């Protein structure tokens, strides 16, 4: 059975666009937080619900608040990234921010990474992504990856890094917590699709 099926106890077809399950998971995780698909989630409550870290680890999944130094010159940016770091150099973190993809494309890329064997570790709690961009660059299964690749200055974090457990990765993909500035998420997603070959 494929990893995504194992952690969601469902099949990929059923899980597609399953924002409702993601919200239900977050409500159980946080408690009595009131939220609906059409209302923004409380980032403050979300940031206190998980394991907090000051430094990222390669291959883990994190949510955090971020304020880019160059935001004045950027066409748009996400202030609440969902990132998997694949390279850390000094105060620079290079990672995949899945918020730059629409839900369906997001799910396909995630599934291709998982099913391609690009994870390591024993058990769901210890599992982490294990890949280098050079290793998978040019592979058509990962054509959706370029729009997700971003560089983050760790000195510009505006919250701790909240680590998402491996068993919760698929559900975290569907949480409607992307927080784009300057453009709507639909505009960002459309621009990302135009970059996918």
C-alpha cells in the first residue's frame, strides 16, 4: 500500500480536494477553534498547537510566519509558508512551499515525491523527505516543483517553526492557511501553473 494511503486510511481519489478532512483534523488538534472553509484560520492558535523549533531540519515539514526583507520588490509572497527544507546554508533555508500550488497539483507533486521513494526513516514519526533538487531536476513527475522552490532568511522568521508530524503531512497540504500578499491565491496558482512544463 502506498504511503499516502497508509497515513490517510483512504485512497487518493477520495482524498482529492479534501479540505474538510484537513479542517476536522485541525479542529481536533487545537480544540474548540471555530473555523470554516470561508473564514480564515487563527494562525496564532495554529502556531501554539504543534512542536516548536528555532532551527529547521532537512526533510521535515514546517508552518511559520515569515516577512521577506525584499517584500517591496516581490510581485507576491506567502506570509505563512508550508515548507519542506531541502537545503540549509547558514541563515538561508531552501525549501518547497506547497502553498504556491493549487490543491490538486499540490497533491500530485506530494504523491510523486512519496511514491518515488524520496523519504527515509523508521515509522511515521521519524519519516522525513530525503532528496536533492539536482537529483530530481528534469524528471517530468516533478514538473510542478519549480514554483514551490523558495529561499527563506531564517532571521526573517516571525514565529517559531511548527513541525508537522509525518502522519499529518497529507492533511496539512489541504489546510486553507496560505496567506499571500499583493495577489490572491487564485492568481498565484494560475501563475504557478503557467511555469509548469
